């Protein structure tokens, strides 16, 4: 009996998403998930699976080329985004699919696998766009390699204030023309004592 070769991290990731899709379909068959919500969930999971497979294939073939970062020009008027019909809270899939807890633990174990970590480090930005939504769905804290890069600071558009010229000493002629300071005033003399007024004697 031949022993099958060990599965690669990419194959393990695809297996997790495949079992997650089947769990959603099973819950729909049991009448616990509405049909529109089931199709949205299946479409979201399959989209993550397909984007990851294409990216991993390019990395294995050596055809992946990172994009050059070019600053985007602000559009004149942004189009409003379509409202997302799926929930947006952290770990929202576990509320709809309690079976997702075991797939969460498998994903956490896979994110610590050295081969999978090397795969994420080879293309951190595209991997983050694929894996971060899945981590958010399953209430998994993304590893540091998937952290969002901080945008560069924009240069200040305010012009620098002009430098003030140094204060120049007054010319010697102006210094001589200045009037001298007034001498201090003498102290006031003390007031003389007021004479005492005796009362006049009354006639008897």
C-alpha cells in the first residue's frame, strides 16, 4: 500500500475552504440557512479559494511580479459603494455557521506553518488582500506579515514662513541723537503735623 505524499500548504488551504463550503451547503439543506444567504456565502468562499490558487501558482512558477506603488490621484467624485449584504462584524461567519469553529483552528494552525509563512512573505500585499477577509470571517487575528502597511505621509502643502531678518543695531549717529534719560524725582517732603484744636470753655 503506497503512502500518499504529504499535502502542500496550498492544498491544505484549499481543503479547508472546500470543507467550509460543504458545511454551508449542508446547513442550507437542513433548512437552517436561506437560499440567497447560502449563495452569497458560497460565492465569497469560492472567490477566496480561486484568488489564492492563482496567486500560489504564480509564486510556484516564478512569474509573480510585485506591483509598483503609484500614488492615486483623488477622483473628482467618488461613486458610492454598494452595500455589502453580508454581515461585517468580527467573526460573523461563526454566528451563522457554528461548525466554522473547527475550520478556524485549522486556519490558525496553517498560518503558523513555516512553508505557508514563506508563501505569505513572498507576496505579502496580495496575500493580505486574499486572507484578511477570511481571517475576519472566522475570528482569526491575522499574522504580522498580513498587517496593512501604513500609508506614507503626504507632504505639507503649506509654504514655509519667511525667515525674519536679524535685528540690526542702530547707527552711532542715531544712538547719539537719543535724549538722555530723565533723572529720578526727589522724594516728597513729609507733611507738617496738624495743630491740635482745644475746645473752648463754656461760660458758667
